[in-house]
C-alpha cells in the first residue's frame, strides 16, 4: 500500500510541540497529501495557524468544520485517507476510542475509518503503565488498531527523562511506517 493521502490527528500531549518535525519528515518521505485534525487540547499546545505551512491540505478543528471536499469531516476525511496517524496520542484519546466515546472529530474519525489507524502514544510514564491505559491499548490492538512506540525508551519532553510511552523520533516513525508498507 502507498501512503499518498495521510490524515494526521493531533491530540493534546506536550509531544505536539514537535509535530512540525513529524509533518516535515512524513511529507519528505512519502511525498503525500496531508490533512490534519486537531483536538481542543492540542490547540492549547500548538497554534493551528502555524501548521498550515507544513501541509498541502486542510486543518480541521471540530466536528462542524467543513469545506467542499469534506462536507462531513468525520466521514469524508477517513474515507479520503490511505492511513490515519494519531500523533501524539494521549491516554485520553486512546481511552475514548477504546471505549467507543465519539465526542470530538478525532475520536469519531478514528472510529469511522476503514483505512488503517496508527496510534503513536505519548504519555507520562506512570500514566502509560497504568492498567487502565494498558487495557485500552490491548483492546484497540485486538480491534485492529496499530500502535507505533519507540524501540526501547523515548524522551519525555516535560521531564527530559527516558521513559516507555514517549513518541519515537520523526525518523524512527517514518522508518516504522515504511516497514508497514513493505509488509502490507
């Protein structure tokens, strides 16, 4: 499978401050079209206007954003996409999807997607290791969602500590995505 149309969902983890680097790496590697969905909490971490310079598509901030190409965003965006990547994925968005809570555009699009949904967690190490979070991750894996986590430990931005639960680097992320393409 080629990833020529990528939908990126950004949730409100501090890892979102690095989303520009991830978008650049994805764009350069896959030469693709990118549309974005941002949660309300993500908008408190990253200015949505700054992201428009890193994509060739549209940025959607809520369930009622629409345009001529995506009149019903939670349906049309995942139908358009070859892949949906939730980057960074908070424990909150993981829990919502695992439990069928569709109360924002990102959780609704992730549940409506027929394309592969890749979830890239980025949480506090203690939070990531909680049984509830691990139970939600396990349930989503059983439901066919794909998780990309750093090999070993990543660096938690808020503490600078190496922990399990932090995102892989942009290069490591695209390397793992390329591996998925080769094995699809």
